[in-house]
């Protein structure tokens, strides 16, 4: 799955309720400099949050061993093909629906492990990015 960045600044959203909802999860004034307008990104995971909408995980900072979550409202879908090895998982409280490779889809703590630098999590993620 691939998406194209069409916006990288909350202040550019014209839908006020959407902008207000996103401000709860994005605490950056001005453009998010990790996102380049016009750039096409492969999607590493998708999460649907009952209270916060649909988020895409994109690897926008190459020096990090993990992707970042961004709201779908910042993107246009270029290729909606879901990778063959992806699975659907859900959070323990059924408040999150997650699509990604099996290890991530079925582990509520996987993203936390990635951000914390867990080597096994990083290896699995790196492997999934090469497919």
C-alpha cells in the first residue's frame, strides 16, 4: 500500500471537527517536517482508533528503526493493495483495529518495543520492510 502526502500542517485542514480531533494526537505547530508534500510513502501498518480515526505508520525518518503514525487526512491513497502477509489484529480493549505483518498486528506492545529499541522487534520490522 502506498500513499502520497498532500498536507503536512494541521492548520491547512478545512474540516474543523477533524482538525480538532487530530490536535488531540498531534502537538506540533506548523508543518510536520518529516512529511514531504508530494512524496509517496509505503505504509508499514494501519490502525483504526475508535476515538481518533485512521492512522498510517510510515517510515519517514530513516535514521530511526521505527515508523511514525500520521492521520490519513494528510494523504491520498496511490495504491490500496494490502501486502499478502498482513493480518488484522485488535487491541486488548477492542478500541484499536490494526493491519500489518503478523507480529505487529497481534501484539499491542509491538510499536512500543520498536520505539524502545528492542532488537528482536527491530529485526522483525526491518525484515518486513524489505518485502
